[in-house]
C-alpha cells in the first residue's frame, strides 16, 4: 500500500506545480498586453459627491473596448499614486478630484508629472481639472487649464452641442459636431499654451468655452476633456470617440484603430 500512496503524492505534487506554472503564465498574460497594445491606467477613488466615480469608472473603461490596442487597468486608491510604477504604462487617465491636500499629495503629483515629463501620456476627464488645488500653479502647467472656484462653474446641466473646432488634428480629424447632455464647464483658468480641438457655446453668456484640448508637457502629451459628468454623458458616442482617440494620441498610437467600431 505504501508505494501507490507515494505515487499519488508525487502525482499530486506534480499537479500542484503545473497548476502553479499555469497561474504564473496566466498572470503574466494579464500583466503584459500582447503585441502593440498600450497599457492605460485609470486612476480614480475620490471626486465631488455628485460625481459617482464608482458608476462612471466602468463606463470610462468600456470606452476603450472598441479599440483592441488598449489594455486598461484601474486603480481606485489615490494614496497609491506616489508609489505607482507609472513607467510601466503608456498613459494615465485622471478620473478623480482629490479634497485632501495630502492624498495623493506632493509625492503623488510629482510622480505623475515626472511620468508625463519623461514622455508618458495623460488624459483628464471632467472634474479632474479640479484636482491638486493645493499645487494649483504646478498642476495648471500639467493640465493646461485648471478649475478656478471663483469662476462660474458650468451652465445648468442640459443638452448642448460640442463643436469640433480643429478638423486637422489627428484626434478630431473626420469627427462631426455632436449633441450631448452634460455640464458645459465655464470654470477653467490658466495661460499655458493649449491647442483647442472642440468647444461649446454657453447658453448663459453666449461665450465659447473649450471642451477638449491638447498640450505638451516635457516630452509627454496631454489630452484634457471636460465632458463626462455622469454615466449618461460618458455613454455619449461623440464623447466616447473623443476620449478613445485622445487617449490613443497621448499613448503615441494612431488615434483611430482601423477599422474603428
Ligand atoms: Zn460634473
């Protein structure tokens, strides 16, 4: 009886080793996207209470689905930003507005800014323009424009038209104007040179406000779009295209996957 028992134990050990190797390989497959795909990291975890980030984050993530070149991961803890190895990614998507000046804090901001300065991509979604108020001047350099709480926040939530104002830029080439039910932000402030790609006319004061723009920061590219107040706004096809193409551009991809679905 002793021998078969040993045999069974040996078989069990072999099975466990194989299982372990299999898990390691599947783990590697998860961590490392295949071929030319780009690793995108959505950073979220805190926002204005009216911004339901737990609901909007999966929608934001799903926007990248139609483009198979994206491999998207999500971090929902802002306290991790200072120690994240951002160099492992091609672009970071800011989907947060922090209220605690210490979280992500100076080290968190510096980690992000260094990543972009060295050539990483950065995307800002909606109220991400209000993040890092504690380092506002530095943040404005990175974001191009930042929320100024002294300015009027936005038009009353409702439908408006997003006008594509730059039809030559690779992000917006071939895109049409589109209607969206969202907040038309009127609160951006800053003098950093930016290239506006899309704007909207306020129903309140008749002025044109930037809805999407790009800038360079060091060697990196930044796409900043203030659309996306809620699930409905982020589900808008036009907004989705902008975020997908804008993110691709920051990650040094041709903005449109062929064929775009
Ligand atoms: Zn909002």
